[in-house]
């Protein structure tokens, strides 16, 4: 397993629409293991493959709190089957948009179909933080960042700060 570098906005690769996984094989399982290790190393609760530069429809999530046993979940080729009309607001952050947080409104409940790490088809209803995290990570698979849900002014401010930080880091 390896910790992979995480792409940071405004890297244009984050806007790439990810391709479906044809088969869950050893290569996919290795990528999943590396993504989980990367997510833990970055103290994240979710990570999409495109965030490590790989445009495949794979995401990992672990909502275990500090002191709880790790509980990583793998979602390959996830799709939303149903979403509630009820909405929920969560303050979201992102490993690809470091040190920036904003409230995002999303459906409160979603039902998703996906392949697990063994390639088995699963369905799951998610509410609360899991529903938000799934939608956030699934957005990545379509080239959407959480800042894209914000007003143009808020999004522009955050992206300018990230571009400036990137420029200063390369000097």
C-alpha cells in the first residue's frame, strides 16, 4: 500500500469526468487500498480516485470517529437511485480544497447502487453525514467540487486563495 499525492484545486484534472470500472480486479483492489491509506494519512473521511489523479469511478469513505475502529467503505461505479426532497445542510471541506469550508445544501437521504470491493452489487440507503459524504465524493466523479455549489463570489474567493497558495508554494 502507498500514500498517493492528492490533487489540489485549481488543478484541471479535478474537473475530469471519471470512467466506470469494467471489472474489480487486483489492480482496482490495490488502488482502493492505496486510496484508503491516503485518506487516513490526510485525516479525511472520503476520497475519490480522481483526487489522486485516476479518473475511475471509485470512492472510499470512513466515518469512524477518533477512538473507534476504522470502518472503510468502498463504492465502485456508484449511482444514486433515489434522493429525498428533504434537504440537509452540512459544513463541507475537501482534501482537494484544503483549509476551506462552507455550508452546502444537499438531499438529506439517498439510495445508492454500487459495486463493493469484491465486485458484488450492493444497494444502500444513506442519511445524515454518510448521505452528504457520498454525494460530495460522487460529485468528484463528475468533475464537481463542493465549491461549485457555492455562490460565484464565494467560489471565486476560495479558488483565488488556493491559486495564490499554490503559486507561493512553487516559489
